[in-house]
């Protein structure tokens, strides 16, 4: 089964992505984690902070475009990884050592294959 891990990062994690000692620590942690789970990862990407997002919705039949994320929250979607695993328990084990857990959170969702939707 494929499971997507949504990586929810705190503002200080986004700030640490820049230059300097904090960036080095941030990226070293992610490199180590990525190497540890590499044999189970089948996809993923790093995302910019939510201030660069665009949200689109339809209100009374009209398209409404909003800059920034839909929800104002403490954490923001910082990236995602897709695992190929035998069970959700295995995905939970892989996610349990994610660097974002120090200040943020991760959310796991099983991926429903498009060809299984009738």
C-alpha cells in the first residue's frame, strides 16, 4: 500500500531552511532521515511556506482566489513523502522518527489508487 506523509512544520523550521548554522542542522537532520527511510520512499517533495500558497474555491458559483493558505494554523505544510509499505503500522514506524516531530507534526493518509474508484 502507498501512504502519504504530510509534513507539518512550525514557522521556525521554515526559517531554518535559509543559510547559516540552523540551516545546516535542519538539512542534516532531513538527509539522515531520508537515508533511513529511503528504501520505502516512492515520492515526495519539499514545499515553500504557506504564505506562497494560493487557495481557490467556488462561492455562489463564482471562483474565488485567495493568496496564502486556506487555514491559519500554527504549522504549515512543508512537504510530503510517499511510502510504499505493507501496513499503516509500518508507515507509523517510519514517520515516528521524522525531524518535524520536534516542533510540528505529520499526518499519514493511505492513498486510494485512482483505478479503484468506480
